[in-house]
């Protein structure tokens, strides 16, 4: 089951990167798998040019090895244009090659470009590219690309044949110019350029390049201006090679024209199918828009209902808050009333005590003259009673204060309990809502996973059915072949038996004469 969910599994119709050998691509592009045998990819179709061909691995797989080979041929440090022109010889300028995308260059070849001037090859790059150092800067150009001749006719002249010594020189190791440059840098001597010498060398290089270009043009033609006897063997071989290459180019152009026509037909077919798909997509889009509009209406209705429910809950919360606030106010008023009653009671007690004291003083004043000794005792007794009354009044005030403080604490405790109950109710509602949201999310994930498993199982069943059908077809084909061979063998055997019987019948022995 794990292989069903493997994203890297290739199958018919899937996309894969491969090398396209078509002249229009000749590079690594995306392809569509057309046919497979078990796990092996057989035929693919390029998504860029539409060419159907056998599967080829991407060239990018061997880039590292190519880069390692090329890296071994690089110079330790690339020389500048002035250093190279100071070390180049007249013979190397005479063998200067005109730049052409058909020609093949090697490291430290002197090249004459019609636009950039004279330069020399400093590095061979992958994908038929070279780095050439000109006077202004280094540039990366292509070489050995005859397939680009139709696209770049100005730079696609037939190259002149190389000198025999030039063609047979060793390819391994640096050239003579590179060795001279390397030796010069090792010695550490500065490069001094003479302007007149440089100008003369450039003029000689341009003349040599022009001569080679004219020679290439003459050889590319029907041989006008040169007889067969005047050519060297190398030039004759080069002419024959160029004629064969021209014939191949003509056939390739014919193939290109045929492929262009087929591509146009495919494009027309694709456009027709695309129009049909667009029409079908437009219908599906309308259906989706209608479904989306219905969904929007449902969502709006649900949103309005949710807002109503939220408003109801908010009103209930406001009512609860107002009720709690009213209860709080009532408790506060009750506490204030209790304090007022206690204060009034204390004042009444003080007033009664004052009045009693006044009466006592009047009695004492009346009795003072009659009984001084008794008055003194009465005053002492009154003073004691006063002290006791004061102590009782103070105790009453303390009890009133304690009662008020107790009522205050009871009201605060009641308020705290109500606040805790409201907070607990809010937390319970939030927890319930979170559990419902988590349950809905879990249900959606389970439905998506179930749908994915069903899709994978259906895909596996289709692949098993297709494989079974292919095996049954192969078995039927083998059975037909076996029956055909058996019938042919039986027919052959029967024909051989009939021929033997006829031959035996033709050779009957003669009748012997009877003895008398």
C-alpha cells in the first residue's frame, strides 16, 4: 500500500525529464510517458516539439563527468588578450580560423570573428560551447553545431580544411601557445605590448581568416575556381565531406518541413480540442458559479442566523450583568441602611444617657443641701454609673462597627462568588465551542483521508485490471500461435503421409507367374 502513495512512481501519462534528440530541441526537456513494460519506460513524447521517440536518460546525468574532463584541460589561470597576442607567432596567425558554428575548435586556437575581431579559445565547455577571449571581453560561443545553420546563416560558412599538422597534433596536454603562456607566468616577466607589432599581427590574422573564409566558400560551391588536380588530398576529402553534409542538410530540411507540417496539423487538432475543452470548461464554470452562488447564499443565511444567536447571547449576558449590578446596588444600600440604623441607635442611646445624667444632676443638686454626705455618695454612685454607661455605650458602638464590617465582608464574598460563577460559565461555553470546532475539523480530516484511500484503491484496481488484461492478451496470442503451429505441423505431417502412400502405390511389385 505504501507504493500507491509514492510521488516518484512513473506511470503511463505521467511527466518525466528526458533527452529529446529532435533537431528542434537536442536538450533535456519534459516528456509524457506513452508506453511502459513493467517498470521500464519505452516510448515518450516531448512536450516542447511533440516528437515521439524512445526514452533517453537526461544528458544532465553525465554533466559532472564531462565537467571533470573539461576541468583537466583548463589553464591554471586564463591569460588576458594582451598576454596571448604577445606570445602568438606568425605561423599561428596564418592558421587563424574564421569563426563558424560548423567548425570545431580546440584550446588556444586563434579565431577571427566578423563582429568581435580576433581572439583565442581559453576554455572548452559542455554542450558544444567554447569560451573565446576577445580584445574587449570573454564571450561564450557555440561550435560543432551544424544543426543551427538555417537559424544563423551568417555564421554557418563551411569551414576550411585544417592543416595536416594541425589535425594530427596531440589532443592531450596544453598547446604550444598555452605552454609558452604558462612558462612566461612561471618566470614572472611582465608582458609588454608593442602597438605596431600588435596591429601587424591583427592584420595578418584578419588576412588569414579572410583567405580561409574564401577557400571555404569555394569548396562549399560546385568547385568553381579550383580543379580537382589543384586540390590536396585533404581538401578533396573535405570537399567530399562537405558535399555529403550538404546532402544530409537538404534531407534534414525536408524532414524539418515534414515535421513542421505535421506539427501544424497537430496544433490545429490541439486548437480544436482546446476549443472543445474551453466550451466544456465554460459550462463547468457556469455550474460552479451557480453552485458557488448557492453556497454564498447558504453562508449568508448561516451568518445571519449566527449573528442573531450571538445577539441573543449578548443580550442575555447584558441582562445577567445588569441583574448582578442591581443586586450589588441593593447590597450596598442595605449595608448603608444598616450603618444608618446603628448610628441612630447609638445617638439615641447617647441622648438617653445624657437626659438621665441631667435628671441625676438635678436630683443631686436638690438633695445636695439636705444631705451633703448622701450627695457625695450619690455623686460617686452617679459617677460610677456614668462610667459604666460610657463603657456600655463604647461596647455597643464596637458591636455596631463589627456588625457593619461583617455585612460588608458578606457582600464582598457574595459578589466574588457571583463573579467566579459568571467566569466559569464563560469558560465552559468557550470550551464547549472549541470541542465542537475540533470535532468538526477531525470529521473533515477523516472524510478527506477516507476519500484519498478510496481513490488510491480505485487507481490500484484499474492498474491491476490493465495488467491482467495485458497478460490475458499475451496468453491468448501465445495460444493462437501454438495452435497455428500445431495445425501447420499436422497439415505438413498429413501431406507427408499422403505423399508416402501415393509413392508406395506407384511402386507395386509385378505379379509372379504361377507354377504348373
